C-alpha cells in the first residue's frame, strides 16, 4: 500500500490507482509531488497530491484549453 497525502489527510491506496479514483469529481487535474498531472495518471509511490479545480487560475486554464481542443475536433467533423 502507498501513502498519499490528499487535502491535508493521509490515505493508503493500492499502487497503480489513478488520480481520478481518489479525487473529488470536480477536480480537473492535480499536482503530484509538485508536477502537474492529468487524472489518468497512476500513483506509483508515496505522494503528495494537490487537487486542481476550476476555482484556481491553473484550473481555469486547463478547462479552457481542453474545451478548445474538443471544439476544434467537433468543427473538423462538420
């Protein structure tokens, strides 16, 4: 089991669990040990996880960037 510090609490998780499986549904990404990661990233060691949501400037940038990619894909299919 791995130790993960999340929202000020330490939890134990299985190796290979994804960030999406341990964070709140409103989270867009996370910093894992200081490095920005998307929610599909797997946790492979003891980690400090800082969730990023839309209430932060970084969260807004991630949301808008992702939305622009989705819109571009939709326009290409028209």
